[in-house]
């Protein structure tokens, strides 16, 4: 659960370079046509489920292992695990595996989330068309790992600041990060702020006052704080004004997004977030 937090550096990316190379990953079942995966067991499980998607009558372990060029013993162990979690089911008399009931729940949840994301994009298109700036949709990562950009809506202009989907913003970011911290309990927000060297002991009271203000007005701003060449403003879509569902962030170069316009756009972005919260609440009824 996310509670009090700062808004962030969505800006942190002005066509930023891509992250450094990941550790060398192992090929899935030695297949060069399959992308390397750092978790081969998970990749094999996904391949098995995908195979059964196209097998309405189900399939046995020998057929699946042969079709996927997989070790039979490994295939059996994965099938057994997937069955235990109801991702798959096994025929009571024959060793035939089919898709399980848990996938129905996953499908329904995915459909609801996709519907919500589609509505967010439609709402942001109107805003982006009006202001001519990029607007990001982001989500908070677990274990204080930061905030990841999961979607973006860009205006039809070539000179706009662009930030890639998948870009990770630290919790110390002045716009999105502060929004996140503002929804946290005070001790937790202070602990993170200290760990990230955002404050020292004499600044704690002022920091908490800032968090209270962000929570009250519904947005946080960054006027060249993260990088001098661009500004940003962010707001949160919440569940019951307690748990952050997603973050919205408008970012732009300082000559496109003026510091004098940050509060006005913050109020507009916060209002849009409240509208999206209302839509999400009605959709879940």
C-alpha cells in the first residue's frame, strides 16, 4: 500500500539513454529462437499455458514436452505445480491437462484493468491535445524501488520532451516522488526521505508540512529541481484517497511548460485524477 509520497522525475528522461545491459540470461530450453530469459522456469510455464490455449481437448505431458522440446521430467514438474495452483486442471482418470479456473479470474481482472487504462488514455488525450505536452501514467514499484512509467500520451509535435515507457523514476524525484511520499504514513515517509538524502534532521518539520500541502492540494510540482531544462507536475489516482492506483505526470521543457503554469496545470491534473477515481469506483460496482 502506498501512502504519502513525492511527485517525481518523470522528467528524468529527456530521451535518456537506455538502462545498462542486464546480466546474461539463459536460453529457454536452448532454443535460439526464444528470447533469453532470466527465469527459464517461468518462461517454460508460460509456454506450456500458451500451448494449451490452442489445445481445446487438452494434452498429456509427453505431447507437451515433445511439442515444446522440453525435458519430460521438467515438463511434468511444471504441470504439477500449475495444477496445484489451479492454473491448469488434470483429468481425474487420464493424464490430460487443460486450462484451469484461475485463468478465468486472471482474465476478468485483466479485462477490468485494461478497461481502466483505456479510459485513462482517452481522458489524457483531451488534456494533451489542449496543453501540447506529454502526460505520463506511472505506477509505484514494490520495495521502494521507485516509480515506473507504464503508459504515455504525447502531443502531435516533434519538439516535445519524451520519456519512454519502462523508465524508472526514483522516489526522490521532486514531482512524482513527493506525491507518493505524501500518501505514506509520516514515519515511513521520513525514513525514506532520510535514506534517499532528501532531508536532514533539521528539515523534517518542513518536509512534513510540504507532504501535508501536497496531500491537501492534490499535486506536486518540480520547477527545474530534477533537471534545470524541464519542469513537471504530478498527481495521484487513488482508491479511497488512501492507496495510490496510478500516478499522472505532465512534463515539458522549461520553454514549453512554464514554472508560472505549474499550479494551474496541477489543479487541472488533480481534478482529472479525481474524475478517474470516480469512474474506477463506478466501474467496480
